[in-house]
C-alpha cells in the first residue's frame, strides 16, 4: 500500500533518513458509524453528493465528544523491527521488510490508542450476548476492567473513569443519546442493552481496544478448552491451546514473539485463576466463581464469522470458490440464515470485514480450491472452528451462571417447591 510506495520512492531517490511517525486518532463518537454499519451489511456506499455533504454538516450539531491524537515513538525507515520472523510469518505470508515495518507501525499505533468509556461499555454489553444488564451489573464489570486499565498503566482517554456507579450511569446516558444503548425501565429496575441493528456499531468501539486484552481472552478460551478436554489441565496443555488459537486468528491481530506471547497467556491465567493447574478445583467451577471477562466478549464474533465460512465451504463439497465477490454475497446470506436460526448468536459476525479476513485465512489454508483432499481440509477446518466455539460457549455459560443464575433463583425455587 502507501508504505510500500514510500519505501520504493525513497530507494529510488536514495533517501535513507526517513522517520515514520505512528499516529493514533481516536474519537469519543464516530459521526459516520451508520455508514460503516451499512457497508458491513453489504449495502452500497452512499454517494458523496452535495446533499450528502449538507446532511453531514448539519448532523455535526450533535455532541460527538473529544478527538484524541497520540504520537508513538518514530520508526526509522529500514530499522530492524521488534517483531520476530516467526511472528511476522504467522501473521501474514509476506515476510518482507516492508511488511514487518507495517506491522511495527500498526503495533505502535495500537499501544497508544486511548481506552474510552464507550469502548469498555460496548465490550461489557456485547459480552452479555443479547441480555440486558442493570446499572449495577454494568458498573461491576466495567469497573473491573477500568481497574485493570489503571493497574497496568494502559493509555486512557482524558476523563476516563468508571469507578463508581454514577460515572457509569453518566457514560451509559451519553450512549443512550447516540442510540447505541437503550433502556427498559418499566419493571422493578431499569436495564440497559444494545438493540438489534446497533451491535455492529458497538463492535466497532469494542474493537478499538481488544488488543489490550487479547492475551487474557486467549488465556480464558485456552482454559475453557482444557476444561472440555479429558487430560488434567497443565501449563503445556494451555500453551498448546493458545498456540492453536493464535494460528486460527493469525490474520486478525498482531502478536508478540512466541516466548513473550506464551508468557503473557500464562500470566493472565495465573492472575485471574491462580489455582487453575493444581487439580484441587474443576476448571468449570473456577470459571463460574470468577467469571470470564474477555474471551466470549472479544472473540465470539470472529469465531462465528469463521463458522459461517466453514459451513458454506462444506456445502460446496469439492467445488472450488471461483468468484470471491459472489461468494461473499453467499456468505452474507448464509450468515443471516444462521443468525435467524440462532446457529450463530452474534449480529456482528455477519459483516463484510470479518468474512473477508476469514477468506484470507481460508485461502492461506488452501480451502478455496485447487488442492487434493479439499473436502477433508474443509471438514478439518470446520472442526477447528467448532472446537474453538465450544470453548467460547463454555465461557458464556460460566458468565451467565455468575451474573444471571442468582437473579431470581431463590424466588423461583420457592414457587416450584422441593
């Protein structure tokens, strides 16, 4: 892309003293979020006519909050990046210098992107997977993440604070004004939820901060995989699960070198579940007592998007994918059907970007055609997705058990009797 063009131009002109300055630009609210959602649903992009321009200008009279501009440490053109060759290879087939520089620039941008209230609240409510939460429940979960942000010294937007329930209510109220969150207040306590049609928009905000909690998410899914297995949970088993997950999501995120990555996963598992490997407690019991925070909230939409691809490829039998554009259209239709049938539960899994990235993975795994044993390859891929999704579903059940099972359990038990 542009970076490749810059490098080629500098080489032709003999310019070697060039600094790349990674810049993060973040917004409290995105004015064009509805256009983004429409494109993700496969709708045609609105023409940028004079009428569009006036509507855009007049629409800016709403309060959109602040714009945050952050600068990371500059990178000299040709500087050796900190990404190791194996990680660059895992993340993309191209091992060239320009590719590694691009990874490094993007990684530095990620590490300075500020965490905002809308991002955290979107993550919490998406993690509830369609259920509504009370203000107290949102505060308990968002406050937990905010404490993690503060403890780890992660970059946060100015004024970011979700420490008490009133601050959470104020942040929720701001998102209500934008239509991202709705409130139902006709029963005993008001509850808040992301309405249908807005979950892709919420996913956009969540996705701006997922990289900060990716290791924790993979640790949780890895532990859930261990819990579903027949072997006693141990560190090598968790590492193997984490590496399998990293390989599955290789086109979605930037990863640290393997040793650092595995150490982070082990640290996350140990911090949240210090007794997970001692054999004294079942992993499922630990996951219910200390409910997961990130695995189901971050990676469900990606995994379900991959499931849509896997199912559609299996329906093709041994036939190759000859037209990518038509196949994306077919995937969108398949995804809508699976969403209606609740085969997938995440509205944001049916999106152009996720499906396009999933197709890159399918191409990398030689699932689109032109290879022997194509059906067997596609079946193996589908099994990988089902395995990952089973672990995520276990996390969701543990989350639900922790946050929802106690709500009316006593009253219902009294009504039902012994």
